[in-house]
C-alpha cells in the first residue's frame, strides 16, 4: 500500500511541473496594464491625424529619404555629426530653462557647463569636449516634459505636419519652447529664406544620421504602424517625464 | 530498505527542481553570449551571389530562438486575444511572430558596420517572481553607435533552467506593450484572420 502511495506521489511530482509549464505564464504580463483603461490617450482627431500621418509618410519616402541619402553620400559621417551637434548645442536655452522649471538644478548646471565648454573650445558645439573629456551630461528637457512633471496629462494625441507625433500638451510645449529657441530669432537678423534653409538642413542632416532605415524597420515590424507610432511616442514621452 | 531508497529518490525529485537553478549561468551572461554570437554571424563577409543569405538567416533565427522566448512574447503581444487562440493557433502565431521580428530587425542590422557599435552591460536587476513563481530579471544595457547612446533593457524569465528574453525595452518603449496596443482593437477579428494578417507581412 505504502509503495503505491509513494509511487503516485512520485508521478505527481513529475507531472505537476510539466503541466504548470504550459499555462504558467498567465500572470507573466500582469503588470502590463492594458492601456485601454484610464491610461489611454484619446485620439478624437483620428481622421485628421491619420491624414497627416499618411502625408508625413509619403513626404519621408518621396522627399526626405532620397534627399538625405544623396546628402549622406556627399558629406562624411563625421561632418554630419558635427553639424548635428552644433544645432543641438544652440537648443541649450530650452534644456536649461526647463531643467530649472523642474527644479533640476544639477542638470541645469551641467547643461550650462556643456554649453560654455562646447561653444568655446568645441568649435561652436561641433565637437563635445564637455561630454567627452569631463563626462558631463545633457539633460533632454523640454516644456512638454515640464508640463508633464506638473501632472498635466497629454490631453489628446496629435500628428503634426513635418514634425510627426505629438500631443496637445507637447504641442503647447513646442510652441512655448520656440520662444526661447535661437532659431526663432534668426529671422530678425537674416532673411527668412536663410532660417528656413537652416531648418531644412537640420531636418535632412538628422534624418541622414539616424532615421534612415529605422522608420522602415518600425513600419515593417508593426501590425498597425499608426498605432505602433502613437503608442511608442506616448511610452517614450511618459518615460522622459518620469526621468 | 526499499522504502528508504524510494524515500531518498522522492526527496531528490522534489528538491531536484531547484538545484539546477543555482548552478545556472546568470541571465546577463546568457544574453551576452548570444548577442556576441549574433554579431559574429552578421559580421561574416557577405556573399555576392546571395546564395548563403538564406542559410545565414536560418542560423540567425536559430540563435534568436535560443535567446528569445517567442511563445511568451507572442502571448504578451496578443494580450487578452491570446485566450481566444487554440493551441495550434498559438503555436502558428508565435512562429510567424518570431519570423516577423527576426526578419525586421536582422535586415535592419545587415550591412551596418559593427566596428562603431559597443554594448555596455549594466547590473542585472532581479524582479519579484510572479504569483506562479516564475523568476524574472531585467538586464539593462547601453547600445553605443557612432557616439549615440540608446538604453536597451532585456526583460528575461527563467524557463527550463535557462534564461530567455520575453520583452525588449528600447528608450523606455516596451516592445510587448507596443504590440499589445496594436492588437487591443483586434478583439473582433478571428484568430485565423490575425494569423493570416501576420503571415502577409512576411516576405
């Protein structure tokens, strides 16, 4: 009798883990909240957004991609990185002011140090001795994140022509930030064409450096690219607001 | 005597499940080894005739199968849809899903020059086990390409005594959550439709 009991126990001990293996994972994604609940960013302007999304998509494949590819063939990656760094350097006021707005004084100080060092001994910011030699870090803050840190929600999802995914809150942030972006004041000292030219250069240059290929991969891997981009944008921004 | 042998055997079986786990390779080592293998395969000199491409893609997929738990990935991606799938459909979906991910991301890496890529592995963060007792860990890494740093976290689980990835979080964007959101509105579509839609995306 005892032997049978032991045998049955043995069999059970062997069988239970095997059975548990298959349905094991029911609670694996318990902490992945379905964003359909209160967390969802509404998309009341879906039809408009989808149209702009389609427009941006065509603009990328028909204009930005071929232009950036040609541009990349002419300029070596080192030069393009330098140009990118310079544009980035002059966005210093946005990052600095928003660091202060969020009470991140250490980040603001480090941002100021980066700007001073890179502008003076980094060739107007083309190279980044502050990050390379001194290990200083940029703080990627903007007004959208500042508003987010004040517990202001996204409002609704927006797709902007040329600029891509955004939200009501982040659009407000972009407009606010533009008042302290040096690029915005170029029009007072140079002809309008020159500042538009600079904006185009920045866009083409950035695309040539990082986005070529990434956008295609994203679209290829997605089941629904519009939703994939929307969710990716919201997740990214929420993460940045937290940090 | 016989009873005693049985008893020892019994105790061994009961405890046996937890002993190999201790002797295991830590998750970050498993990950590092597989990532290095993938880079080696991707770095092999290209074949101008393109004959070996298929063979190489198969090897890459094998590697991916070793490191990813595609069944869990697919389950997370489908969210509440998963329960509507029968077992065969689950397998078929997970299979196509792994192909889609491998195809998209490997083709992105192709032709990139990996000399300018470096990966920094940071300290593994062990997460609390799930209610059903699955051990989980986050392996944070930093991918540096041409001086641009991208944080990539691999979320891993312990399955059959080895660690496998079941989510990748790039710049705070969870791949599983992203697919989950895409499939959230597919609740009215049949499993067959979702599978054929997925297959339609494969070349």
